């Protein structure tokens, strides 16, 4: 009976200590709000993202970040791109922000696409409507849209996309 109570006491201490450690590491790092741009590059895993977040002073523990992200099954849902984060955000708020998608989106335009196909690709990746496609087609000149990988904010207009593609072409 004595062993049972020792085991139960140890288990309670272990769970209590683990909960306290977890709670301390999900709290915000700072009290004042200042934002930093945080870049997630293609191919980064949860460990690399966590290490970079910790190194840039946005979270307390890369290990806790990795555990939360892996256990909740959302590691593969973090998209490459730029995020605006603050050390005043808790770990869970930062994860939520990362899952909401980046401020900017990577768009790859391969060689050989017609302007209609390019417009469709931008519209689907940037989550734009038919109005964006019509504006793009009315402004684009076939043959002057340089195929490349671009990074654009989600709120970009068709004219700004065409301007960037023409500038890259020149």
C-alpha cells in the first residue's frame, strides 16, 4: 500500500511539474507590443520554425512549440511566407497566426503559360475573384510577363502583379 501512495504522489508531482513547465512556456515573452516580420521558408519543419522563433525572441521554448504543433497535427499546415508576430503573443496565438497563412504568398509561374493561365494561377493562389482575372487580362501584354517565382501580399492588385512581372522581364 505504501508503494501505491509513493507512486501516486510521484505521478501527481510529475504531472503538476509538467503542467507548470508547459504553462510557463506558452506565456508571452514580453509585455510591450512590437511586431517583427518572421519568414518561414519552403521546406522548414516544426523544429526549424520553433528554433527560429526562439532565436528571434518570439517564444520561450522551441521544444514546447514542436510538441504542441506535432501533437495537434498542424505542422504540415504552416505555409511558407512572411508573418507579422509579436513577443507579446502567447505560443498558442503565434501558432494560430502561423496557421492563418502568411501576409505574402509565393507564386511560381512556369515558362510557356498564356496570360489567361497566368491570371488563373494568380487568382487561385492569392484567392482572388473573377474581377481580378478580368483586370489582369485587360492590362497584360502577352510575351512580357516573365516566368519566375514571386512573393506578393495577399491584397495585391492585378496591375501591381503585371507591373512586377514586366519589371522582372526588363
